[in-house]
């Protein structure tokens, strides 16, 4: 489908979100995104788009019929043969993946600006840091709604609202070039101080992660105390080794330390799009672009789908990753001369509505594009906030990839909004947690 035909379809059908208005009014959403759609019609108006998304979801639940967005058909497909038609809307990393794998394709759907938050959270986000003198200002979820540099964009990503508490069991996979995969299972809890009886006000959240497969990792536990990003304090982490039956500090659980169970395919700071300190890179804001990004990947929420249906030679099959046109902040990070990291340069693509990292291009020390990451989000239904559904990391050199966040073959579903005691998130509690 050519770009011209796509524009005609948008004109006739409004791409299910209404034909976008030109950005002339300069109005913004509660999170600092442009309210208006893009002048080319690719990005819809925020209010109209989010309204149509909610109506579609509500109708699907009320009727019990398969009318949710996961059952929509793609408008067109981009592959190696036609990618030049859409080059202005493809990140460097996505273009590299399309060129690398002849059978790789992305399916493009109607765009919904579905990102939303509960009313009380919206009020806190609207306050912003720039105009706030409240003593709790460092806890603002989007401290820089109108960022002046790349670091502020990334701080918005780090500070975003992620719910007060979350418990989930997920699987991660290393997938080789033939589509054969190995599996790692992780049970985790993440809680903000508000969900704990005596949580420190300096902490953004506490994380407890326990491996339940494979056998070589069963019983190992990671504990993380993550400080509020704007405080510029260091993360504290501990590991309980079931083999050694002891707890030790994990000072290397950050930056370019290898992500556990990934066979070296990701670094610790690539988890959750990006996490941790900004100290090793210089952060440049390249501006805002309209790109095709993984968005509203609701199809992966289906418990009836098996992992073998999702994973294949190109890592994750095209029909399970929905791509939409969205505006993103483009942030370039260059390694400081005085610092060490396996990546010399990184380019992050951050959603203007949710402030979540949607894609990353990571370059080697030699300056070559090495790894490409895709982070597909959904609008979390129970708590009403944007939430990562899947993370995909492509290694262009060895033609392997790492996929995390899937729970299709896990019986339990994620839990939100529960309370707990801070004593369960201390180094002394790790051995006790393993015995539960």
C-alpha cells in the first residue's frame, strides 16, 4: 500500500480516529503532549483518539464480542521492498532490522493515543515541577512537561507513574536465528513507598524479583531500592544466591552489567526501556518526530496464545506487534570520555503522551549500530495507566534476540493496588522470601 493510498484511506475513514487537525492552536494535554493531531493526518487529535479507544474497549467488554483493537486489520505492511516509501517515519534501528531480515515486516494499524491516567494522578502531573513549590515536588510524575534537553526527557520517563504496586509472573526468552528459544521465568513485585507501611520518602520504588525457572536460577532473588531520579542518589541492590545460601550486595546491578538470563543480549540499564543513572552519557534532545512505533499491542494479552505462536525466526512474529504513527521525542546519548559502557551512542524514542521509551538504537564502541530495542505498551485496564506489555531486543551482529514480559502461559495475571510491609523488602528478608 503506497503512502498516497494510505492518505486517501485516512481521508475517507478518518483512520478511525478522525482526520487530524493542523497544529495551530498550541494546546497541550495534561502530560505536556500536543493536543492536536499532525498536519499530515498520521497522528490523531488526543481527545478524539483517546475517546474512540475507550469506547471501543468498553463495547468489547460489555458485549463480549471480539471487537477490541486486537481484532482490527492492518492498514498496510512495511517490509524491505517498500520501506523507502516510509523512510521518514522509520527509525534508523527499524530500517536496519528491515534490511537485515528479508522476511521481516511491520504491520501498521490505526493510531490511538490511548495513554491515560486516573484523575488524581492527572492532577499531580498537571502541577509539574516548574511551577510547584510543594515540599513533595521531587515526586512529581512528569517533572518536565516541556523539556529543554535530553536529560529532562529521560527523567520524565524515569519519573512516570507506574502504579503504586505491581506483582507479576513473566517469561523471558533468548531466540536464535532459527527461531529456537530458551525460557527464563521471573516473579516480581514493585511497590512505591505509598504502598508500604514505612517506605522511605527518598525511594521511588522497591523491587523484589525471584527466578522460578530454569533450574540453574531457581531461588535466586534480586532486591532493589530505587531512589527518586531527581535526588541523584545511587541505587542499592542485593542478590540472594540459593546455591550459596547467602545475601550479597550487587553494586554492578546497573549501567552495562549483563541482564540476568539474557545471555548477554541486554544491559541492566536497558530494562524497562531505560533505567538508572544518567551519569555516563551526555544527553542531547534532537527534537520531536512522527514515527511508526510499537503501540497498543493488546493482542499479546491473550492467554490462549502460546509462546510458540508468538516467537519465530525474526524474533517475534509480525502479527503480534502492532505499529502506529505517534509523535516521539528523539534523545541522543553519547558516552562521556571519562565513562565506561559497552555502548558509545544510544538513541531513544520517547512517546510524547506517556513519556515511555518505545524504541532504542544502541551503537558499539566502534560506532556501528549493534542492537535495536522495541518496547510495546498497552493501556493497563485495571488501574488505567500506560504499561509495558513486551520488550524486544534485536542483536544485529549475531542475529539473536531477547524477548521479555510475556505471560501467555502463566496461570496468574498481574496484580495491582495492594499493600505490604517494608520489612519484606530488606536484605534480611531475602532468605525468608525464598522459603515462601
